[in-house]
C-alpha cells in the first residue's frame, strides 16, 4: 500500500498526515480499537450500507486513523531522527517496521509551506491493521459488510495522526475520540430536515418522493409537520419538543417497515382521534413523549376509519398510565412490540366447567358462547379461535360422563393447565365440577364462578365472588362485563406468572 498526501504538525502539536486512499485499502489496513470504539449500531450500519449501495450524493468527511510508529525500543532512536529532520524541514526517507515515510522538501504556497509525504508499506510485511480507527468505524464497517466490488477503488479522504509511543496513543487517541464525538456541536436531525423541507426550490415534493436518498416517508413527514397543530390539534401540539419533523420521519419510516400504506386523510383523522385522547389526560399532554404520541397514532391507523379495535387503544392508554410508560425512554418499535406482546400474551384459552348434561345447561353454554364471540368479534380480544361450531367460536370444554376414567381426567388436567381463564358453573353442585374448580384454584388460574340464584353452593366456596343469575339474558350481560373487566386488568396490570 502506498499513500501520498500532506504531512504537518496540526493544532495541538499532533503530527498529522492528510491524503486520499482507496476505500478497500483503508478497510484492510485499519481496525477498530476496542478500548473506546462502540459496538456497531446495526440499524445505523444498514442505513450506511443503503447509502453506499445507492451511490447518490456519496460523500463522507475524512476518516481519522491513529498509529504509533515504534514497535520496540530499537525504533525509538529512528523516531527521534525522523521528528528532528521533519521539524528542520529536511527531506529524507525514514524506515520503520510498519512502513516507510518519505518526506519531500517543503513546497511554498503563498506565505505558507507544506510537506508532501509518502507512506509505503514493506513488501515482506502485511499491511493489515497497521492503523487504528479513531473516527469513521461505522462507515468502514458498512463498506466491509457491503462487499461491493465497484466501491473498492473509490477514493476516501483520510487523516492519520502519529504518536511517539503506544502509551501516548492509548491516552491521546481516547481524548481525540471523545472530542470528536462529544464536544462537537453536531447538526441535529431536526435542523437538517428543516433545511431540506424548507427549500422548495431544490427539494420540492416531487424530489422528496422520487429521489432514492429520500422517499415517500420524507414527503409524508414534511406534509404532516406542516399541518396547523395550534389550530386543529391543540392538545398534542405541546408534546413536540422542537422535533416535529424528525418525529414524523421516524414514524413514517416505521410504518414503511411494517408495510403499512398511509394517505394524508388517514393521518389527519388519526391526529384528530389522538388529540381527543390527549384532551382528556393532563399526564399525556405534559409528558412531552413523542414516541408515545407516535404509538397512539399508529394504533389509531391500525384500527382504521371504523375504529374496529378501539378497545385496544383504550387498553393501551390504561396500560401507559397505570405503568407510567409515559416516563419511559423507548423507541417506537420497542414500545409497540412490548405492548403487543402484553396484549397478545393475555388470556387466550378459556376452560368451561359445568354439568353439561343437566336440564337448562345447554342454554347457559350458548350464553357463554355468545359472550365469548362478542369479546372476539366486537372487542378484538385475542381468544382461542381454533374450535368453532355453526354459531361461531367456542371455548374449551370436556364433556362430562357419569364415571371418571383416566382419559377424561387427563383431558381435564391438561385443559386446566393450558387455560388462561376458567368459567365454572356450580349450579348443580356436581363433584366433578368442584374437582375442576379445585385444580384451577391450586394453579392460581383466574376464575369466574357463576350459579343460578336457586343454587346453594358448598360451604367452602360460599363466600367466593360469583355471578348469580336468574335468566340467561342477565347472565350474558353480567358475565360479559366480568370477563371483559378481567381481560382488561390482565393487560393493564399483567400477572407475569401467567404470561406464556
């Protein structure tokens, strides 16, 4: 490898080489220093790979590398000779085990001079990993992962800082890394988007939609951020912390990743719906949590114009407030994934225990089925829908026989073990029903006990909470509210022991 550029002592007294090199050469000749380099951010790495792949407006600031020259005590004297000659503006060729440094006589440029230097590795030695990456590790790693042949000879600008000893490198390189990454006033994403969205001459809507560097997410973000929030969405306007453009860009990018198409009318209707939710909650309005706001918008879009999953949005709101999620610092993908897992992990399999063959029990069973289907179809609760008859989905049941046998007992035990909620009708005081109730209580399953008003339960469960009914219509109304309340509680305040 041979690099040619300008070498000079820069601000701070660091001996610095600046020049250009093939991307592939720099990737091969450098490695990250694990002492301070962060783990690769996979999402950012993928964005950089896409940027390199597209090749549009392809430009990077210079890569900053570090190198300590002497590898052992014998090279320290050679290093001192090199530094002395360099500061006396002498030309020469100085050999080190890592590479040779050739310095030409200083060139005049106006009132200044500069020195042209050539770094050339030795044929008998590999040029792999002779430099450490101080700044630019993500860019180089993205190039390495992409493995695109056409990029191998693309020129990149490099800055190589030389250190006298390994000890000097270990200390000073960390300080340089810190200064580059934490002291510089980086241009925020919001400010960058403000520049792009505000330049109608160079970045009209057509360019935002069609250019590969942008895309439909940018156009949607621009249009959404320009809506009159102070006029039409007053209760969510205050949530944005001068980051409305970047919030919407992240939101629409997430929707794109979820393959969810959105039009302008959809987003306005969702914002109106969420505005009403925030109107009723001082905590949400004052949270300034834009990720949470984005999640509310996403769920309203998911429900559609008919609000087909309105109960899910209400449960999400209760879950957020009950568990102080508005204080959490989560990205949108993580927040939605966590709630969906909680929502979908709740009660699924419902076990019904009753005397199925007694008089009037079929009417009770049909009532339970109506409640079950209403919760699935009208309220969008995630309940088991693998079994069904001509009237809809049915919960799990093990029809009772006059005598227990091993097969029936095994089915009952497995059914109760796998269920997440048990409905028990004790009206006829059947021993097998009490047996199933006892199994469920021993496993701490959520249980709803029901009985006709004429029933006189055994003394050991007399004081347990139960739904007492005199008609099937009364049972349907009260059982529906009871099960719905329990389902909501399991989502808003989940018992982690029963999450599967």
